[in-house]
């Protein structure tokens, strides 16, 4: 019996993406994190869970790439642009100053815990 076709995932248009990120204030701690997250997601096409599980040591800002663990815990390299690199660098600096002690999680809640995709979505809703 032939396998049923899976529907394609919904995508975000560039216009919708730009409208969404323009509502964020990069001077706000959570908005800066979210801006870095959104730009990184849009640049790389990575899954939200892959980015939220990204560790600081897996990010190479100089070469604008990172190693993420995808489905089946397989590692793959994602490449991102200058804007994402700049936002990531700024986020990591602000995060270290705000939290005092570096944590190996990249995208953190205000409680210095790693975020789950459902936590992130609920936080902005």
C-alpha cells in the first residue's frame, strides 16, 4: 500500500517575518533573545527545538555556523548570516551580564533555564 503524502509544513513569508521582528525592542532582554532566535531560525531553516537546544560551545560566530542535533540526535552544521551573528553575539554578552554566570544553554528564560519549544511559544502568546 502506498504511503500517504504528508502535508508540507506551513512557512512564514518574508513580509510576515519582517512585521513580527519589527515589533521587538532589542533593548529589552527577552525581545533581544527572541530577535536573535527568530533571525537564526529564518536564516538557517533549523527547527525550533534544534535552536533551543543549541549550546554556546556549538556556535562559531567567526565562521557564522553552528552544530545542531536534529532528528535522531544526528548532528548537522547550519550556516547563518551577518545579522544573526551580530544578534547572537549581542545576546550572549547581554545574557552573561544579566545572569552573572555563564550557562551552557543558549536561549534562556529569565530563570536561566533552557527553554522548551512549548515554553517559548507560551511565553510570547
